[in-house]
C-alpha cells in the first residue's frame, strides 16, 4: 500500500460520499412524510445519482411521483427497483397501485398477487386486490382478500365491504358487527401506499 495515505483517504472519501447520499435519502423520507413530494423527488434523484441500484430509493421515488400524478415515471421507477430485486414486496404493492390508477387492472392484480406471494402479511396488497375484484363484481374472491386484511389488522374499508356481503347473504348479525367495526376503525385509503424502509 502507498505510504502517502492515498488508499486510506480514498476509503474515507468513499465513506463520506455514502453518508451524504444516505442523508439525501433520509431527507427525502422526511419530505415525503410531510407531503412535500416535489422536494422528496429531488432528494431521491440525488441519492440515485450516487447509488442508482438502491431499491428503497427507487421505491420511494415511485411513491412520490405517484402523488405528483406522474404515473408513467412512477411505474418506471418501481419497475427499475423490481429489475434489481424482483421480490421487493413494497415496490410490487406500489406498482400495483400505480397500475390501478392507470386503469391496468389485470396488471395491477398480478403485481399485488406477487407482493402477497413474497410477503403474506402485505395487507395493502390484499386490500387493493379486494377492491379490484369488488369492482370486477367477483364478490367471492374479493371477500377472501378482505378477510385476509382483517386477519392482519383492523381496517374500515375491508370491514365495510364484508358487511355489505354479509347483509346481501342475509347474515344480518354479521353485517351489524362488521359495520360497527368499520365505524370504529380509522379509515384506510383504498390505494394504500408503502414507503420503502432504508435497507
């Protein structure tokens, strides 16, 4: 090794570069949580300039672009994350949501099913699958996914839809209990989005 310290200096510089890029990621997360998606996008793009393979950043970029209505770019970011890590369930869930918004229901269902295959606790994908199947009037399969959601957490949207099904089937008492649960549960957005965790 050279005695002038250049190897050590290069290692220190590399470490600092990574710290700066991770700071951009963390700042993006804070902007995203505050609802400032334009600034979040700037930070995520700065992070990706240093680490273009970072799947958590690509996922979060997709989420913020979706919130800005830039759906094609959001899908691109999420697909790039999945090209690097095909089993990244958060990106699969978010891609499913973006495809729903692009009226690509079959492709959305495929992404949500893949997310559930990877992570059986992905209540967001289960909820979105229930809603997609409900819209397609496939009530039996929708009910399966709504029940999956309720097995994982309390959720007003899933409880409401199961209440409607129970009422239609003449199970009034079940309907009453499910409607009560829906009223007591903070409402979830039907297209729930998952912000990627730092890897």
